[in-house]
């Protein structure tokens, strides 16, 4: 695969060099013959004035177009605060053309400064994704995970894992790159990011072929704020919050852009004192087991990133990115378990004290090179990533047993476990774009990734002779995986109304799961094809229809393949499964939008082999172990309507209404299982723009009973209220928010199948009050003397 990738890169570069033949060259200056970098240069065909290509002048005011087909053309040069100027007609016949310098004269009565201000809708429907503009949302006091939950079709499960279209097979990306996190690590990382540090969230139910095929439900791409105005600028924020316990967090976002070099740095850190209370009630034969588990974690979470783009010239760009995340945690964990007979009398109980210490550290390095081969859009880009992650989770267990009268029976049982985990991920990919004539665009690419993980779980029991390892609960586990992929995409715009796109991706997976302690080795080597297709029809300038399809895959999480047992209390545990198969999905989406309002979005998602936790209950030992299993099939049909509008000038309403029909059809532990249900949810976010730059926001959310995997969940709701005021020439904002005022957001469910009859009630610190302060500094204005050439100016000019 490495030889193939190197050969492809060499071919792309050679092809690009060959493609650069005759050109049209020129330069643009002001009346004092000073270059005007960033000026917009457009090549127009004569006599119909159809735009052939466009670009931004470089730092010397120069531009260069690859020659189009023979004919007559003209150059148009424009820039803010200057008069638009045209060249003399040009006759293109195949030879390189050197044009006279175009001189732009400054307009009279030009404002000295122009403040950058734009109003964007909350929702923007594109051909393959729904873009949520976070600046339009009520994010006062929210972290990034709170904010994502407000996006259409997004929910959280009982463990704060993100569900999209009621499916857990979703890939979360940040700035277009995979986080390589999952489960608790990802949710904790998103909780450490303030909501106001996020610019946009892209919901991509059917990603095209240039995305990894991973994620049966699709992709959620979080785009962080990065101001591209030239000069330096940034924001800083500080927040204090209180629910049942206090917490404090803050951070900064710095940007520096010279036009040649664009750099940024972000850091967010906080101390979070919180809790989680779980109540379980299990019916086992004629007995009832009631369990009360209480977690009191104290976490210091820090996330930081830095990056730079160096624009070598108008064709070549080199970029670097570094991200890190650290989250040491200590938690007091206690549990109470009571056994009741058929008469409701207590026959025994267990008290547990399980202090826990954990530490997670993740580092991500990325190197990117982009080569704009010509001004018509031919481009080659290469990305290389390296990710290193370590986590340590140590826990003590002291369990004391009592009889029905409350008398201690025997000595306390003492256990301990250590769960160190190491991840190393390496990947390299190349993407190539080539525009053909008549609106055709061809894209192709290759990717190869290598993953190595090692987890040595050790579970010990304190005996008379000291600490003795329990081989049934311990496991030295290694997992190695290599995924090789290739894709090709064709895209065409037909007239002014139609756009069609088809893509085919293939991926090879080679993996070895080695449970050394248990002498279990599971090897896999398989190929899969993943087609996708998109059609967009613009009915009018404000109405649009989009239809899309994709086939995707969700591979088991690395930790879910580890067969080691993790205990929550003496009767409750979780366990991985090295024999898990990947799940495969087929997804269909149809959208109708009017302006920025998603009038109706219809979605059908069918997943075969859904990976889910299945409770296996031992009626003799009373243990319930949740093991990862592949279910038969799950299907979800959803209808969504969402958008925003102004009731009056000072009152804006953003609303969303979702209806969903879910069905699960499977065999569970040898017995058939079928479950189906219709559910709905609604969300209304109101913003009131009051005098003196004061904004009041009220949010109401409700979700009805539904099904999720094998569980039937109950309804929930949430009411938020916030107020904010901007001052210091709109650079500073102070805000206050009351979140989940009536404490209606909690996870409640019931699971009933085979010999399992379990009720869950999980609550957390969802009700809290937050006071926040944000300050913007540096250059937030465009000066009329010269235009800003942002990091994407050259690329945007070629669109």
C-alpha cells in the first residue's frame, strides 16, 4: 500500500507539472504603483462575459491563469475601496501572454474602516450536509457537548455518547479531522470546550467518498472559531458555575495572520466537581435487587491546540497542527445493594466503597501540504497524522455484606484493578481534484492507517497470602489494525438548477485481536465497497431539493473488543467481546428547504449487525454483565422540520420538530426480540433583543418515550433561561444562564427480555447556573487601504 501511495503522489505531481502549459500573466497596482495583494482577478469570456476562472493577487500583486480554450477574453480586477477596472480584450491562441499592469484608482469618500459584520441563518442546507451556525444559538453557559445536543437529530445516551438519528454509530470530527476518541474520553473532552468557542457544526448523514466510511449514522464535524482577519485577534473567556457542586473553567483563542503566515493557538482548562446517581431495580425470579450507585468525580480537564499555515506562494501551502488533551480525575464511588424477597422483606445487603483515580492524555500531530496545480481548480493535498494516547484507571473495591437484620456477615471483601491503555495511530492520505470541461469535477484519493493498542487489565483479590491476581477478570490485550482505502468521485453542475454527484470508496481492514491472558486470537481481513450518491435540484433561487444515499460501516471500538470485566459494584459489570463484527448501514435522505428553513427532512437508516450492550444475567450468582453483541437489524425513519424566523424585529424564534419510528428485530441469547415505537421531540429557542445591547434567551425542549437498542426510554424535558449584555464597543459580553431549571433532563429506561427485567434511573448535574465573561481583542476591522488575504482566499477565488 505504501508503494501504491507513493506512486500515486508521484503521478499526481508529474501530471500537475505537465498540465501547466501556456499562461496569462499580469500584475495589479494602485496609482502609486504599489502592489495590491488580495485583489480579486477574474477571467471573463467574450462576448457573453461568462466567468472562466478567478483568483486573488499574490503579495506582489501578480496573477497567472492557465490558458483556456482559444477565443477572446478580458481580465476584471476589483478590490474594496477601489474602482473596478478591466483590461483590453485578449485573444488566446496558445502562446503565453504577458499583460500590461492594471492600475486601480481609490474611490472617493471611502470610509476609513469597515467593520466586519454579517448575519447568517442558524441552519444552512447544502447538498450533502446541514450546517448549524452556533453564533445564532443560545450557548450561554454551555460547553461544546451541551451545544451539540441542540443540533437537529442529535441526542445523548445515558453515558453522554452522541446519538445521531437515534444511532450511536456516529464519527465526531473537529475542523475536518477525526478526534480518534470515543466514549467517556470524547464526552469529557467536549465538556472541557466552551460552547462559544465553536463556530459551526456540520451534520453529514451521507458523507461523500473523500470521508472515511466509518460511522453508520454519519459524521458530525465541529468547526472551531478561527478569525482570518489579517493582523492579530482573539477571545478570552472565564466562567463559574454551580449545580450541586462548584466548577470553574475558561480559556483563550489567539489568531495571527500576516497574509503569508496564518497561526492560531487555543487552550481551555477547568475544574469540574460533579456527580452522577444511578438507581437500578432488577427482578430476578421472585426476588428484587435494588441498587444505588453514586459517583462524585473531580476532574481537571485541559485541552490545547496550535497550528500554522505557511503560504509558500499562490500554489503551495504547508500546514502544521498539534492538539493535546489531559484529564486527571479522582472520584468517590459508593454503592448500596438490597435484596428483597417476594414479600418485600429485606434478606440481605451489600455496601461498597470504590475510590477511583484515572488519567487520560492524548496528543495529535498533523502535517498538511496543499498544491494548487492551476487556477482552474486542479489541486493535490497530502495529510499525515500521528496520534498517541494513554489512559490509566485504578480502582479499589471494599464490599461489606449484611444479612436481613443488618448484621455484618464475614470480613469485608477487598478487590482492586489497574487498567492502563496505550494507543498509537498513524495515517497518511492524499486527495486529488481535477475539473473537466462542461462542469465535470473528478476527485480521487488514497488513505492508509495503522492502529496499535495495548491494555493490560489486572484484577486482584486480597487473600490471607496477600494480593492474588484473578485470571478470570484480568486480561493482557493487544489489538492491531491496518485500514487501506481508495475512492473516486464525479461531480457535475448541469445548468443553473441541477447538481449531481456519485462516489465509490473501497476499504480493506486487516486486524488482529490478541487476548494474551486467555489465549484468544481473532484475525480478520476483508474488503468492503461504499457507494454514495447526491442530487440537488434548485427549484427557485430560494427553494431547493436534496436527495442522497450512502452505504457505511461502524467497526467495534478498541475497548469493546477487550474481554476483560469491569465491575461497577458486586452485581453489575461490563465486558468486551473480541468476536464483534462491524455493522453495515444503508442511509437515504431527502431534504426540502426554503431560504434557510429546513421545511422537511426525511431520513431512513437501516443498520445490520448493530453493536449494542446486551445484559447477561446469572440468576444463581445474581450478577448482571453487559456484554457488547451484534444485534440483527435496527431501522429508523425520521421526519424533521427546523429553522428560524423573526416574529418582530427584536424577537427571533428558532424551532425544531422531529418525529421518528424505530424498530429493532434481532435474536438475543438464542431468543427472538422485536421492539418498535413512534417518538417525537421538539425544541424552541427564543431570543429577545432588548435596548442597551441586552439579549434575553429562553429555550424549551421535550423528548417523548422512545427505544434505543434493547431499552425502552422514558420522556424528558429541559427549560433554560439566559441573559447577556455586550459592552466596551461590543468587545465584551457578560452572561448568566440557568440550565434545566425544573430538573427534567435525566435518563430513565426499562429493559425486558429473556430473564432480564431491569429499570434504570440515571441523573446528573443537569441543573446548574453559570456566570460567564467573554472578551474579544485585537484587529476586528478591515482597513480600506488594503484587502485581507485570508488563508483560503486563493482557493475561494477559484471556486
